[in-house]
C-alpha cells in the first residue's frame, strides 16, 4: 500500500501529459501558428498582377465541424477562387481545442485563408489563443489593387476596456500608401448596430472607413444570415455572410470598374 502511494505521488509530481489532460482553457497550442501572416503573404504574391480577384466570405463555424469539412471539399473542387475570408467565431467557448480543430479543417483548403476574431473567440483566454494561432486581431493585406482591412469589432466582450474598434490602427491603415492600392474592402465580425459593436462610436467609425481609397463595401459575419444593408444610408453596403450551418457562403469578384457577388449553396 505504501509503495502504491509513493508511485501515485511520483506520477502526480511528474505531471505526465499522457495521463492527465491539460485544462481546456490552458492555452497550450500545438500545431501551426501565425497563419494569417503566412497566408496574407501568399495572397499578396499570387494576386499581385491580377485584374480580377475572386474570394469567398464565410464564417460562424463554431460547433459545425461536419459542415466546415464539406465547405472545404466544395471549395477545393473549384479552380476560380483566390482566397477565403473567415469572418470569425471559429470557436464557441474560446477553447484551445476548438481553435485547433477548426484550424486543422481549414488547413485542408487548397487556397490561402485568413480568420478574423469573433465574439465567441474572445471568451476566456480565447484572444490569446487566437493571437497565437492566427495573429493580430487587426490586420490588412493587398490583393491586386484592393486593400482588405480586417478589424476586431467585438467591443462588448472587452467591456470597453480595450480599443475596439481600434481607431489608431484604422488611421494608420488610411495613412499607409502602398503601391497599387486603389480600392478597399473593410471586413469585421460584428457590424455597426449589432449588440457587440460599440454603437456610441458607430457613426465615427463609418466616417473613418469612408476615408479609405475607393471603398467598395464592407463585410461582416455574426448575424448568421445573408444580408446586404446600407446601414448608414450613405451608399456603403454591408454584406453579411450566413453561418456555415446553413451550408452557404458569399462569392465576390472584384473586377475593373466594380464587382459582382453571389450566394453559393453547397
């Protein structure tokens, strides 16, 4: 009996990973990290000389692993897509495993993808896990002549103690002059007038983003529905993507002089 007690004590002190699972919120990340930076570099290189840019907007994949796998299979059957934007809520509870499972599914795409941070991704220490696996919560990249500005707009999850939206980042993006940048698309998870957005600054936000060169439209997820709304009656359309549970996504084509979009069922 004494020997058994000693053995159990040694095992506990050793903290053997094979016997004891880490706490789900521990944040120990294995596998690929810094995905957005790697994939934006791929996008910029592949799209540098292209006049027509075709991309997919999708999102809200939390818990819907089978549907996301089917989405990846569907996109991989196409040969006309340059990249995919995931609009956020890759997890449901901010669990490390949720991020890793969905990352591994999305890594099956043949084209590069980027992931924005959603409100569910901010739960517990999800923000830190997101930053490790995907990168900064605000980022931008250039695809052809179009700059994509991707923003964290989940103000409610930070109790307004964090700059969300980050106007300093937006100002820097407006002031940044990159060769070839003629048009802009602004992407976010929670749109203005949703419960997550800091609606005290919604009109200020709108005034800021209209300063971007050639603003084409805005994209959002969060509301789990297909939508196209002029939220400020100023001609700027916010296109909302459905949750992946509905087995739909938005397909956009940026071309000289304008753009097309359609809803694709898979």
